[in-house]
């Protein structure tokens, strides 16, 4: 399935912005400017840094792991009875297994010789995951979230879809979704600032510019061009 949304475009822009900030910092320290370069290829390779580093150091990339045969069934995601997904993130599975089985109302699995230890669950991961698939399908996600929260010190989370994100409590609380009074569309919900700063917090102040909207402003205010210069550039169809 293709990933929509231009991930490489966005990550390339993030990396370029990061490089520009570094160059500005270096200029402040040294007084020397420099050329900055970033690419989709380099940006996406960096996003896969763990797998690429494994290939470089171990001679092989980290293998893709189908969820039905994940070696640690407590580091996996499961579909609940209402079609919503839940993710488990317990890297020390033996610490949780007995209490986890009690919370899921399958206490017999805690002493099943196929699943009793991390090694046994790894060797029988397909059967263990099939059991957990069947159990999680018995109830809706909201009930599982409540049971897991009450049942022990488990590490778990919901799996959000893009449709879920605008109203996710953590998204709203952190300001990742905010309201903006757009000059053309009026009050509009938009993505907020993805990082928080205590002294100089960012905010959405302006809409994305139209094509060429700031050309004259940049040429005159930043680059010292005159209106006559701009007229000549327009006549030559440069701008």
C-alpha cells in the first residue's frame, strides 16, 4: 500500500530547514556563509537510520517482521472487537506476562509451557499471537484500554488513524491542532507547532503564501531592488 502525503517532500524540507539553521548559526560564529544542500534520498535514508546502520555494521538490514510472527507478542499491535487497534510496547515481557494473562482473562496461558517464558513465546510466537488476536477481538478497544489501565503497569497505546488525530486528547492538549482565522476561509482548524518552547513558543500567525505573493517584498526589502528593476524583470518574464 502506498503512503500518501508526500512524506519524502516533507522530510526533505525539514532536513533543509535544519541545515539552514545550522548554517546561520555557523555564520554567527564565523562570519562566513556557505552553500546548504539536502535531498529526498538523504532525508529518507536518515529516517531509516537504524536499519541502514545495521546493514553497514552487521552486513544485513533489520528484517521486516510480520505482526503475526513478531518474536515478542507483547511488542505488537492487535485488532479489537470494534475494528480499532491497540499497540503493546513491553520490552520486558516476562515482567508482565502473568498479570497480563490475568487481565485478559486467560490465566491458563501464563503457565502454558509454550508461552511460560520469553524464549518459549518467541519459539511459539505464531500460536501466542493467534491466541491474543482471538482474545482482543472479544471486546471493543475502549473496554480493553480500561481493563489494561486497571489491570497493571502495562505499556500500551491506541493506534490512531489520521481521522482520529484531530480529536485525540493528547493532540489537543499539546496544541498540535489549533484554530486559525484564515483571511479567505475564516476560522479554520489547522496543524499547530510540533515542538513546544517555554520562553519563545511558536504560533500560527499567517496563512501559506500564494504563488509569488512575496516576490516584490523580498526583492525590494531584502535584496535592494527598485520598482524600475522589478518592472524590467516582469517585462523579461523573469518574475
